[in-house]
């Protein structure tokens, strides 16, 4: 786990190791979420890039009658 320092302009630099692990690129949008007293930064992906990310998931779950 890495730590960062908040600048006087409230900016932070995401460490290179974490940027590389998540594939974050310059100009990419990041969602900021406050959750249970902490900040979470979530990279925004284009819907087309997420196509097929759940390939092979079991869709044979029981469903309510109006969801068939």
C-alpha cells in the first residue's frame, strides 16, 4: 500500500505502481466516492471496453415471475 501527500491545491499524485496495475492513463476520468469515512477512486471505463467482462457467468439463477 502506498501513501500520498495532499498538495496545497488539494491534489494528489497516484503512485506509478498503482497506475500501472489499474491501467490508468493521462486524461482518464476517475469517479471519487466517499464510503465509510474514506475516499475511493474508481477508474471510469467506456461501456464498449467492458463488453464481455462477465463472459461465462451462470445465468441460470431462479428469477421472479415478472423478470423472465
